[in-house]
C-alpha cells in the first residue's frame, strides 16, 4: 500500500505540473510551433527582453503588487488587532463580512469597482477634480481584495499569542504604541509576512478585477498576455511564464529552507535548555 500512495502522489504531481513543463519546454523551441520541437534556441528570451510592451506591463504589475500589498498588510494588521479585541459576536459578524470578498466571484467585484470608479469620476468631474483609470484605481482595487487574506493570516497568530505579555509591558511602563511594536509585532510577524506574500501573489496573478479597473497606460502583465493570446500565442509568452515560474519556485524553496533551518535551530536550543 505504501508504493500505491507514493504512485498516487506522483500521478497528482505530474497532472499538476505537466502543462507547465510543456510550456517551459516549448519556450526553447526554434519555431513558433506548439506541437513540433524543431531545435533548441534562446532567441525568444532575448526577444522578450526587447519587447517594450511586455517589460512595461511587468513593471506596472510589480509596482501595483508591491504598493497594494504593503498598504493592505498595514491596514489588515491593524484591522486584525482591532477585530481580535472585539466581543465574540462582533468578531464573528466582522469575520463573516471579511470572507465575502474571497467567496464572491471576481467578475462581480471587478464590475462593482468599475461602476464605483465611474460614478466617482462623474461626481468629481463636476467640481473640477476628475481622474482617469490607471495606477490609482488598480491599487485601490488590489488593496481591497487583498485585505481579507492579510486579516486571515494575522488573526491565528493573535489568537496564539499570550495577551498578558502586552499587558505586562504596559504594567512595566511601556507606552501602548511602543509595547505594540516591541511585544506584539514580533509575535505576529510570521502571520504578517505570510499575509504580505499572499497579497503580493494574488495581486501579481489577478486578471479579472484588473481588466475592469486598468487604464490604457497601466495594463498589467496578465492583461497584456491575454491581449496577445487573442491574436496568436507567441513563444515570448512561454518565455516570460517560464521565468516567472522559476523565480517563484526559487523563492519558495529559499523560504522553506530558511524556515526549516530556523525550526531545526529552535529545536536544538529547546533540547539544550
């Protein structure tokens, strides 16, 4: 039975990663064919870095993802601390509302944001303060749908933390703000980092919501790839997809390796004590 469970795992892994393997394989194909491999080449990677449209879209994506993730992490952390201090029925009510953007279809959220920004655009233009769809609308939308992920990552760490540590710091004369940054923040930092990484990943990956709130000069990489695939799939798309996959894989391996080393080190220190 042991070999059967291992075989099952390998079948699942092949099923999940075979399409990505095919994509990476054909990113080195000399021709544009998606079925016949005619020879090895790096030309598509060279052309990729000379494609101004893709590079600009990648820069837009990174800017929006980084800014929105930082803002969402800051607001979400403060919100999680506030929710954690509420009474039980209030906490349950707020958490149920927090789940809504996650459960709600992205198409509904995207259309809602588009209508909201169009309405705000009309109201502000009446007083001479109009704005265009672009970075601002993208960042606001991404901050909104990233907030629940940050809150849901920070809340478990707050529940695990001993609340009397913060009260002890106050009793010893530490100001509330300093006590929060010196005592609470280190305890919940793993949850904050997890929330930031999840928000950053979802922001990089988002297409539906970004499609409705982006402007002509602020298109993200998923929108650009979608517009390119509507005409004909270029091997440059395979190349940039392969690069993104490898970068994400390396980051995940480094994070897991670092976490394993820290856990092993803390275990050794615990044994010594």
